[in-house]
C-alpha cells in the first residue's frame, strides 16, 4: 500500500505530465491559432498619405479592426519605389502582424524599371486583392475628338503632333498610353511629370493634349467641360462611369487599372493568411466601404490569395510588354 504522501506526489506528477501532453497536443495548437491576433497589426503603405493605397488602407482598417477585435495601425513609409516599406516587411518576423498594402507595382513593374531593387520580390506572398481603380483617358477640348476611335484616328492623321502627359516614367499612367500606342501604332511624344498634381494642370492648360488619370483628378474638369473623358483602361467599363467605354472593347485584353492588395512575408502561417483574406473580403462587401471607395474613384474587388496571384501574374506580363514597347531602360 502506498502511503498518503507518496500517493499525493504521484498524483501531482501525473497531473504535470497531463498538462505537458495537453500543451503539445493539436488542441493546444488550435487554441494558439484561435488567439490570433493578440497584438497590434500593422499595415505598411509604401506611399505618402493621401495616395490610392493609403486611402484604401484607411477605409478598410476600422472595419477590419471590428472583425478581428484588434487594433490596426496604418503606417506610411514612402521612398525607393516602395523599397523602404518592402524592406520593413522582409526584415520583420513572418508572424502575421505586419503586412504591406499597396498597388502591384512593387512586384509587377519595379523589376522591369529598376536595375537594382532594395528587396527581393520572392519574399512576398499575396493575401487579398482589396480594390481596383481604373484610369481614364482624357483629352483637351482643343482636340477635335469625342471618342476613343476618333482620338486614335486623329493621332494617326497627325503623327508626332500630339503630346501626352503622365505621372512619371513607368507609372500605369505612362504604360497605359504606351500600350495603346504600341497596339495602334501611334506616334505621340511623352511628357512625364511628378504626379497628377502636375500632369492634370498641364492638360487643363493645354500644355499636353492627352493623359490617363484617376477619375477624382478629372471629375471637376470634366464637369466643367475643361477635359473630355474618352475611355477607361480597365478590363471592362467602370461602375464610376458606366457610359464611358473601356479600351478593352477595342483592344482585347487591354487592362492597366491600378490594383490595390495586401501582401505578407513568405512564411506567414496559413491560418493567418486565410483569416485576413476572408475578413478583408467581408469588409469589401460592406455598403459603407463600397460608398467611400466610390467617392475616391475606387471599386471594391475582394479576392482570395490564389485569385490575386493569377491577377498579378497576368498584370506582370502586360506590364513587361508595355515596358518593352516604350523602350524604358532600367535606371
């Protein structure tokens, strides 16, 4: 017979072993997964406040906070073509508490226009596409055109006489026009500016005759008949301007709309990626989010990681072709 003291010690030992086994069991692992997120989640934006990715991040963050029951902080880290933000994610633990929210350019465009990148594109994985924002082809009223076909015909009849502006070399504003030029064999001169804050006023002043820009940058001028909007650069007509045709109706496969998505560091746990993706998709269906997106010229486009990867791959092929057509030399 065991004495009372020995029985008590054995009982304590069995209890300790049971706790150890429980802690290492699948149930414990599931519990740890269910605990995510248990600290602040950070969305790193590689552009200054007020830009498209920043706007998207700040619209969805409060809604996502409510669903995750955790604080989400949006941080702007502009510079180096997205390199500073990308480096921040690449150097952080792959624990699901840091994401980059941006357009696809840091993966689809930058590798073709920069000789050296401050980050390795292979370090990132898609989480969810949040939205897309078409750009619109607008012309100065001095051009005698009212449609995309008339614009193309006019440029062909006046080679070298039409100047077009952009928000900078390698931007979608630039590549959209270069893709149009290449497909239709148009002869136009490119005048790059530092963002739409310079390019749109140049169009209004007649210093350039055409450009691609986001609708919010053009809406006031369009209402005032200072510019004429001819077409959108997305895969189909935009809900923002349903009466304006998409260039894709003329050129099959034409699609240079800006896509804003969430990316994570490779190695981020699958259960985290799945949770963030599913919650972001839910957020993009919220009426208030859709309404605020529309005001900013953005359209919701929630998609899961595998769908977003396919979209990114297709965009990269189109961008590479446009870069080659424009003969852009990596800097």
